[in-house]
């Protein structure tokens, strides 16, 4: 049996104006995760990701790595209730 989990994630660092949301969407698609990502007024980025636990773990590792533009300082992660009707991972504006 495959267990599906969902997490609320808040990312701190240089994560706005550097393509972070599209990077997160690419990684979510790669790991077959659903959910959403959006910029917050305080300079952080929030997202919810849903999928298999090992895929979410791999996603979070890649998010922490960032790239030459994205510099993640910290990630807060909390397990939340799953959403049954969701089919994609989207960027919220």
C-alpha cells in the first residue's frame, strides 16, 4: 500500500525574484507531487506538496540545495491533511 502525505512548507532565504516558484513546480512535476506554491509579502515562499513520503523528502532536499540564484536559509515543514481532488502542482500568483 502506498501512503500519501501532504505538507505545508515555508521557505526562507533568497527565494523571490529568482525563479523559485518555477523551480519548485519543475521539481514537483519531476517527483510526481501535487499542490501549489506562492510568494508571501514577507519575502518567504509558502507551498503545499502532496505525494509519497519518499518523493516529498527528495523534493525538500532539492529545494534546500537551491541553485546559483536561489539561496535557501531555512525550511519549515508541517504535515497537514491530504486533498483528494488535486491533480497538478501549480504556481499561485
